[in-house]
C-alpha cells in the first residue's frame, strides 16, 4: 500500500520530511513529490502550498501520477466551535466548502457530483487516524517540551470527530468567523485545503482522511497565536500522529 501524505506548509511537515528514507524525488507542477519509506511504509510526501486549487492539483497528482492507495492530509486549522481549544485535534467527518454558493441555481454549498451536504471522509481511515491522535494526546508530555505544554495549555488535549469548513481565506476576524458559524453551525474548525482534497479523493474513489490541529481561534487573536504555534508545535503533532497512524495500518 502506498500512502500519500500532504501538508500545506513546510512548518507542518518538516519532521516527517527529515524522517523519510528517500528513494526518489520528482518535480511536477511546481511541487516536489518525495517517494520513499516512512516508518516502514511506502509513502509519497508532498508540500501542496496554501489554498484549494493548490491542494486539489497536488491530490490529483498523488492519485493519477504517483498511484497512491490512500491519502492523508495533516496540518493546522482555526477553531470555530466554542469547545475548540488551541492544541486540540480534529479528525474530519465531513468537509464543506464554506465559500461555494451557486444559488439560486443550486443550493448553497452544493458541490457538483457530491451535493450540498459536505464530502464524507473514509470512516476506517479516519478511525485509525483518530486512534493515533488519541494515543498522542494521552502521551503528549513525552513528545512536546514542557515549556510549550505550559505556554499553549496542552495538558488536556482532546481529539474530536467533527466537520471542517474550507475556504480560500485565512480566517482572522470575529466577523468572518461568526458568519461561517451562523451559516454552517456544525463546523468545528476552518482551514484552506481540506474540502478540496476531499472532493478530488471522492471523485476518484480514493480513501482519505483529514486531520487538523487547532492552532488559533480564527478571530482577532489569530495573527498572534498562529505563527507561534506553527513554529514550535505543529510539526511535532504531525510527526508522531502520522507515525502512530502508519503503525496501525494493516
């Protein structure tokens, strides 16, 4: 089984890139696809860049050019739900494009070939990813430096199975956050790539899962909180959770 692993930013991904036993690097579409072995598994790692178009293009290449059998996206997101705390982990149930609106011709959030009710992730893959995340959360003190655990209040990290909203903007103001929450009240977090990855995988019949770590609260504090969390913690989350996930695959 070949697993395609995507992140949008280097800071979410650098420890995995350092760990992979590289067999081949391929430049395609201004991306570098790294094939090799990671914790004993055959993988293709790629840094997609920000946004839905970038994520969709990258995912299509993973499927059609690199013959991935499974796709996992890992990265950070802003919290929408009042229960979302910085450091919590969400494994997506469904993903929605919060900026899609073809009304009055189709219902708001309608996605061709999918419909208006979001794009469901693969349940088995998501179950394994959530198990891996729970293991990480239960042992977080072994992986994250004590000063970072204290600064970001990571003592009681929770793992959620919730819906995620995707759009081509970094949500950093309370007004935009409130609009998304009002229109899509079941969303737990917001980011810029997940639904695009989901849509491409869905159209190709590809099992996939999306995991996000809450890095900020998608409001006026985000420009301050997000870069600090990204630089100091995000890559460690991805590294150990992906390791546990790969160990759990059959």
